[in-house]
C-alpha cells in the first residue's frame, strides 16, 4: 500500500471507530472572554485643589474614544450564574473599558453566562471606580460603565467652575476652611481655602428621595459631643434617645445655624456606609469619618476628640470657629482621586450644580436660612450670628 493510501485508510478508520477523534476535534473550545487582571486606565496629572482636579480629568477624558456596546442598558441586577443578553452587554462594556478581553470578533451569544472571569473583571472595575467590590452589577455599575467621556468632561468642567466660584466667594468673605457635601456622590470634601487642598474626604449618607437633603449653605457653629436626640414630629414612632452607642446621632453632632434642623452627625448604623447608594436618611447628613471631621473642625489633633470632647461620656457643647457647609448636587465628582459619574437620585438632572442652587433662599417654598442673608448669599464672618 502506498503512503498516500495508508494515510487515507488511517483517517477513515479514525472517523469510523467509536471513541476515536481527530486531534483538531479534541482541542478545548476557546472561552468567550478572559479577564485583564491589571487594567491600565490613563492617569491624569497630579492636582491639589478639587476644582483643578476636575479640570485636569476633564481634559484627559476628552481624549478618550467612547466604544460602548449597542443595545439597552440592563434593567436587572446581574451576578455570578446569571445568563442572557444582559450578560453579553456587561461583558462588552467591561471590554470597552479594558477590564475584559473578548476572544472573538464575532458578537457574543444571547446565552452568555456570568462566569468567574466576568466576576473578576467586574470587581476590578468596581475597585478602580470607588464602588463596592462585590462582583454584582446594578445601577451604580451601569452608570459608571455608560458614562460618556465627553459628557463626563463637560460635567467635570461645570463642577470645577462651581467649586472655584464657591471657594472664591467664601475666601472673599473671610473664611479659611469650608465643607462641600455633594449629595449625588454621597461624598464630603473638607477644604483648606488658603491652599485649595482637600484635607479630608468622607463617605456620607444623605436624605432619601422622599426626604431629600435640601441644597443650601449653612455653617457648623459648634460640636455636640455625646448628643441626646429628640426626634422631630416628621419621624413617626421615634422616641427621645439618651446619649450612648445606641443613639441615632452616634457620638458627635455638628450643629448648624439653619432653620430646617439639617446638620451633620455620626451614626449608630455605620455598616450602611459600605453601600454604593446611600440616600437613606430623613434629611440630615451622616458622616463616616466623623472622628477626623471633629478634629478638623475644631482645629485640634485626633486625641482631643477622645480625651476632651468625648471624655466621661458627658454631653458637651464645644464652640468652634464657624465653618461654611455647602450642600450641593452634582452627578459628577472627584472621589478617591478619580472622576466619577453618579445616578440622578433626586431627579434634578444636570442643572443641579448651578450656582443658583445656593443663591436662592428657598426650596419648595421653605426658607433655607434662619436669618435670610442679603445678596450675595455668603456674608463676611463678622456679619454672621452664631
């Protein structure tokens, strides 16, 4: 038998014999995707001030090319083991951000399964974008994935301009420090107005969509250590609470001078700060880094909080130099040094950060100041009352 006929005979025998397959048929099927373990998103130059950081990141974002997948953004939560077109969309979106490598140019099948590789890629994306690293895709993840670079850049420029305008106005009024609480990003920025440096950043919990924290300017005028709490009539079923670890205000209240009983405070439910969406309160602002904010506000070191302010568990009022607090709303922010976009939790749209939000003296017909100031809204230190 010639070599040619012998080869043909062997091939036919392999095809006809049960359990015997050609070498090419035994190759494992190529997976749909593989995780990129060390994504390298472009890094913006170092900037100090919150406004400067916004401008720098905006410029960098304008150089990106949007390559998001077509189709509708998923409306359901996705997690390990889920299957369907929504999973394909998520994989394509993570690929467009550099966290997942698709192993074929063909469209992903509608039966794609949420596997461990996709979960690893999602966790990496969540970590880099300041989200809860749980490997579960929901509204916060979809908002971050679909943030258009150009739109985000425009928002950051507007945010930076607003921060700069507020800071300039406060400096002109004689203040050296200020606190900006972005309700939409659930983030507090404590700013040194002499250097523009953000000296403290903290997660916060703000009012729910039904009991929104109002946009306004107020001032911290004293600290109430080991506070008691008399709930307002609007909180049904709540009773007077004595000072202690079970008090809803926690161990510190940052008393303010507005007429709406809106203030900052610690909390006895600190586990809620781990959530991505933190619009959970009745209107006041709960601060995760309350201990650091206490020493920053009082211009004391950290030991002062424990050894003086909270000593003996007694309730104390501790006067501080007034610190302006701006409660504002921006769907973009710089959080943990990175530009981020956030869902429109209050339904205010992109106009929420307009300066008019602070210049106006009422919201929903309610005055925002205990003594309504003349225009401009921020008066010099020596013209304000404690």
